[in-house]
C-alpha cells in the first residue's frame, strides 16, 4: 500500500450559496490524498501499473468546473469520480478550500474535507 498526494491544485470556480459567488467566482485550492496499491508500479516502473496522477488531476478539474452551492457537494463528486475511475483506490481524502470567503470579515479560507 502507498499514499499519493496531489497538493495545492488551484482553480477559479463559481461555487457558493450566494448569487454573487456564482457570478464573481473565487479561488479554490484542492488537496487530494489517495491510498492505493503501489507495489507493482514500484517494481515495473510502468505507468500502466500505477494510478495516473494526470488522470486524477483531470477528474478534479472537471468536477471543479461544475458549479455547486456547497463545497461538500463538490468534494463528494470528486470522490465519486475518482473511485469510479480507479479500482486500486482503497481510501481517498479530498480537501477543498475557498480562499477569502465573503463572510463579512478577514478570513484566509474556509475548507471542507471528505474522506471515503
């Protein structure tokens, strides 16, 4: 078993409950932790035996492009698509951070983390 982490994926997206958030958009950072079998890839040095990071990134990017009211919904869709694409994933954790959320004060970020 091994752990693959893809950290600090930056996206500009239109997620949020308030209409202004869906019009103006915001910057989001996504971190992904995937527990998967890495032994065969470590032996063969062949991408076909590994979880392809580029494919995982592309799935995250696709789901970040679908506007949602809640980060929980985006995180669930990301997890669902990853498990659908990769049979080798044993466990996954996704953290989505909305930078400078419009909450009436100085806040660096608000984050939602889901694990499956």
